[in-house]
């Protein structure tokens, strides 16, 4: 599947550094595109992503522990080096396992406080040219040192990753799902906006919405201009520029990235990464605002049927569209044109 040739977020990087009560570090289980993974950090600090199945007798490697620069299976103590090769079999201490004795290992890296995995073999010297880097917006706030970076989540959602991304791109629900926060029932009209293609996806610009409280720093209602970007199958990023008089911080600006892990076709995990000019709010305040907004979206997302996003001509249902849906219809075209199949019908 083409989805295997993209990096997807699977867990917070900080989870790899947590120790058990006895002080030992252990691999962390994760799931991606229906595959069970065991994620760990080697002695050099490099992230390793193994298939969560010992090639000896099929036990979960995530039940094991990390011994120096090796991952040890909990069943028979077989030890695996970074990259997956078996380097020790305790039951046969003098035996040197052949090169082919190895756990399946995938490409992994850290970015934006998350661990990202592409389900492509992590062979020594492998060419990364066929696997795009973890998605970064063209108008990225990530490199802006003035902006504070905070991760929110994860949120586990019983629906497909494309349904979640499409909802993130939709402004017409603000006055109903987020009434009193991101919208108002008496001000729901969506002005025409522009959608343009980019090298890796598309941009939606000149998107405007009146919002009673656009962020934790909002001092009152304001017209807010949004720019949305999609540059990977299950990722969307927005920037928000509110009226300067409607925020408590001079020069306030923010970028919000949604990174979705497609665990199964109808089950997903979501992280939201904030980059904003706000050094006064606590992490808990910033995360709390995003938690409120996402908690309003979640029951609606999980109610949608089908949970797979109808994209193909063979979809069991059709869905109607209007002019306010330009970003979501662009997203459906994007998925179809790139041959994405996981999470759609």
C-alpha cells in the first residue's frame, strides 16, 4: 500500500524514556496500519521500530526489556541489535546466529516530539528517497523560535483517519459543534475561499470565520482568518490570524498541526501540536482548550456513517456537497489521486 511509504506518528517520544518501577526501560507497544509494533530507543538514542513479534516463537517483543544496546525478548531471552539482527540466544551460548535471523525492523525517526514510523524495511544503507519526511507545513511555524511548542493528546477515536482530517478542514460546523467557542449559530455563513495545489498537497486560503473565543488568549469575539494545508495523507495544519484587538498578547499568532495515526481502517489516534506566541499560559491551559474543542468534535466524528470516508466510485453511499465544502472535496480528490486506500471506501 502507498500508505506504507509515508511516515505516520505512533507515540510521544517521551514515552520511550519512561522506566518501570524496577528502573528498567522497556519497549513501547504501538499500532500502525493494522501492524503491531514494538518501539524502543537504542544506546545511541536512535529510535527503533520492530514488528511486535519475536521471529523465534511469536511472542510480543513489547513484553521484553532493553539491555544496553539490545532488545531482549521476554519469552526465551533472545537479544536483538538495532536493525533487528539476533545477536544472542541464551539457550545456545556458543552459537552465532546467521545474518537471516532477525526481527522485522521498520524505518523510524523523531520529529515534533513524536515518534514517526514508515512501514518500509529499515535495511542498512537504505535509500530514504522513496519515503517523504514527516510532514512539515510550507508556512511552518516549527522553526520560529518566538513561538512556543506544545503537544496535545493523544485522542483515540473510533473512526477513520480521513474522517478526522476532513473535519479539521471544515469551518461550517463551528457554529453548531463549537457554539460559543469557535462559532455562533447566528453567524454561520462561510465566505468564498481559495483552494490551490502545492507540490505535496493543497492550500485553502482566505478562509474567514467569526469566533467568540478563538484561543485561550482570546479577549473577545473576532473575525479570524485561517489558512489550511494538507501535505500528507493524514495530516493537516492551520494558521490562525485573529484581529489584533481581540487577543491579550501583542502580535499573537498560532499554527495548529493535526497528526493522525491510522491504527486500523476505522480506529485512529490523534495528536495536536501547537505553535503560538503565548508564553504566559500553562501547558495545562493550552492543552485544556484543545481538549475542549476536540471533545466536542469526537462524538460527531464517531457518529458518522460510514466511518470510512466515501471517496471512490465503488463507495456504498454518496454524500452531498456545497460551496462551503471546497477544502474537504479537495482533500477527497487528493486521497484519490495519490492512491490512498486505508480509511476510505
